[in-house]
C-alpha cells in the first residue's frame, strides 16, 4: 500500500542529514585550523588567515553535499505531488465517467 508519510519522512531525513553535513564539515575545518593557527602564530602575521582556510574548505564541501541532499529531498516531494495529482485526476475522471 502506498504510504506518502513514509516518503515524506525520508525527505525530512535527507534535509536533516544535509544540515549535519554542513555542521560536521565546518567543525572538521575548525579542528584542522586550530593546530595550523598554533603553529603559525609565532612565525607569521597571517596565522589566522591560514587557519581559516580549512574552515572555508569544510564549509564549501559541506554546503555542496548539503545542497545535493536538499535537492534529492525536493525531488522526492515532487514525486509525491505528482502521485497526489494523478490520484486526484483519476478520481475526477472516474466521477465524470460514472455520469
């Protein structure tokens, strides 16, 4: 039996995972950036900039993966809408044919 609530739950799960990807990627960038900052702060004035590079890269990677997952969630919702529209049209056609 068709259960749209299960499919919607899958879409919500994908969106949650997308957000988690961004958070984890940025966190890993921060974790990688701290030692860089510590090592470079005595050697150069650009230690903070160098430490922010992994954070920026993590944000880019996380955002790209997050966007892909959000797109997948939207595609799932589009399929649900198509299914709902098809069922609605079938009901209307059935009512019209019974006249």
